[in-house]
């Protein structure tokens, strides 16, 4: 019995020695009561402690740093893992992409008129934003600054309409009253009378000028009313959108930058701010040149005795905003009015505008626009023609700033990437 008891004690000692040898130093450093506890309970306690610590740290971080307007708040959980790229998922995603592209095309085609108004309002907001910023630097609240800029723009538009509408109505009435006399004067000329008789011009003019033909051409009373109210609706839409874009300009810009990946956001921000600065500078420069052209025309019209000098000055200023061809259109209008007034006055108008356009094209315009946008002349001409073909006068107005933005992107992004390959 003593031998068996000693053998049992030797076996227990050997097992205890083996257990001590297999235990790691980290386990030896733990207290004995932790070793005595259940391993599952110990692991659960450790996980609960870690989760509590993580929650405490996250609350401390959230208390220190508030999420931005376009940053996730973290209150709705952590995003899960991306879906597995199966063949079905890839095909389904491609089909959805095609349908989405087609729906986008249909939407753009159906909403082309509204999109043009949005582009005009956005372009005006970008051009007027420097004035709002300048007023804010002078201590004016942003809302009041937007209101002041908008009211100034409205006053200019109303003044232009008040200057243009009465002369147009008066001159149109006088032309209609004097039209039979002009026709009789032309018929007294033997050559013109022979052509009129040979080609039945009078009968064709009378057939084209009857009430039914004119009514069909104008679309009737409903068509004329629709044209008037449609124009008023478009003007009000552009005005309201411009006010909203000016009021929320900084937030819209930050939202656009937030859509860019963080690794490229700083570079996109610098290039985008430069583009906005150039567009605003172009608007200010174009308005300055147009105002100078209008003032010069007003002074010249007073000097030579042209009728309605303020209206003619407004016409020249508005048409001068159109790149490349706007100044010529204004010069043609004023020259025709001068020729209708008196032949020497018409010749004086022609000489004045030829000289003024040379000064504007070679002295004023390059100095003003060189500080605002540096655009190649051939690119500017092609952009103006393409803009007129796509969007009419609106396309001509936004052509040069668009080319300036594309030129900056080409120089700063595309060409360096091509050189690095």
C-alpha cells in the first residue's frame, strides 16, 4: 500500500510539473483567482470591457469633434462589407447602368429648356458672387448683400426696358403709318415698278399681309399671350434661381467638393476655385466693357443729335456682351438709325463705330480680359460659334468662360498626366 501511495504521489507531482512547464510567462503573471475562473467567463468579461472602453472613447471623440455638414454622423452604424462580384450581379448592374443612362438622356431632352435657365442663373450667380463677397467684407450681412446685388440688377433691367420699349413702340407705329408712302415712292421708280409688275409683288404682299396669315404666323391671341407669359415666367425663374444660388453659393460649392474623393479634394478645390474666380472676373470685365461702350455711344448720340440716345446706348451695351459679333450688331443698329435720320449722321455713326471697335478690340478688351481669362483667340472664336449653334445667345455668353475652364483643366490635369506616362 505504501508503494502504491508513493507511486500516486509521484504521478501527481509529475503532472503538476508538466502543467507548470506548459504555462506561459504571461499566464504565470496573472493572479491565481483569475486562473481559477471559467475561461469563457473571463473572455466575456474582457470583451465587455473592450466594448465599454471603445464606446467611451467614441463618445469622447464625438464630444470633441462634431461631424461636418457633409460628413457621416456615425449614428446609423458601420457600413457593411461590399457585395460579392458574381456574374449575375455584374450583368444586373450593367443593365441598370444602361437603363439609367437612357432615362437620363430622356430627362435631359425633355427638360432642356429648364436646364438652360438653370445654366443662365448659375452663370449669373458665379458672375455676381464677387460683388456679394465684396459687400460682406465691408461688414454687410450676406442676406442683405444678396438683396442689394439683386435689386441693383433688377433696376438695371427695368431701366433698360423703360428705355427700349417706348422708342420701339413709337418707331414701329411711325413705320407702319409711313409704309404706304414708302411703297408709292418705290413704285414711282420705273425699274422697281417693272419688277413689281413682272413678279406680282403687290399681290403676294397683300396675300401675305392679310389678317388670317398674320394670325396664323403669330399663333393667334392665345399664341401671343403664351409667348408673353412664357417670357415673364422664364425671367422670374432665372431671377429666383440666381437669388438662391447667390444665397447658398458657399454651401453648394462645399457640397460639390465633398463629392470628390478625399485624396484628390484639395487639388480639385484649388482648380475649382480658380475656375470660379476666372468666370467671375470675366463677367466683371465684360460688364465693364459693355458699360464703357454704352456710355461712349450715349455721348456720341447726344453730340450728333440721334433720336433716343439712351435707348441706343442700352442696345449697344447689351449687344456688346455677346463675344465676337455683339459690338458689330450694336454698331449696325445705331448706323441704320443714323442713316434714317440723316445721311451725314449715318456716315458719322459708321466712322465712329469703326474707330471705337478698333480701340476696344486692340486696347481695352485685351488689357481687361488678360487679367481675367487668358484664352486663345482661335479657341474663343470657335467656342463662340459653337455656343451660338448649340444655345444661341446664351451659348455665346458662356463660351469664353467655358473655354477658359477647359484650358485650365487641360494645362493642370490632362497634359501633366500625359507627360507622366
